[in-house]
């Protein structure tokens, strides 16, 4: 991603970490197709290794962590599915807007 960011400069490259529903909240376990993969030893809502590794390896591309936006928001995902609900899309859109994503690029 950093190489792409360098190649596309001055256009901004943004990498957003969008967690799967069960990583955002334990409340999604009974509502998610991924819930069956959780248990006593697999609790993705307590794990941040993938997110941390991604952020650690980005030096040019901008990193936006959407986990805080979706944490403890079970209604942000569709029931019986792991995709974002309309409420989840709105939360993500607001977080991206607040982070300045989509703002015009200054030459």
C-alpha cells in the first residue's frame, strides 16, 4: 500500500481497517455467520493483532481505524450477515468525513 501511495502522489491513499462484525462487538456472536467460529479461546472482540500489524506497516499511506466507530454497535451490521447495515454505513461515512477523506486534493 505504501508503494501505491508513493506511485500515486499527490493523490492520497487511505487504508481503512473495517472489522468483521464479531470483532466489533461480542453482541454480534449469535447474529453473525462468523459467530460459530468464536468460543472460549477465540474472542475476536478482544483481539487487535491484525489491525495493529496493518497500522505498523503503513508509513506513506494513511491509516484509518474504523473499529472505534463500530465497537459495541451491534446494529451497525445486518442480522444473519456480517455486512454493514444502513446505520453502519452511516457511521462509517461520518467517520471518514470527519477524518477528511474525500476532501478535494490541493495541487
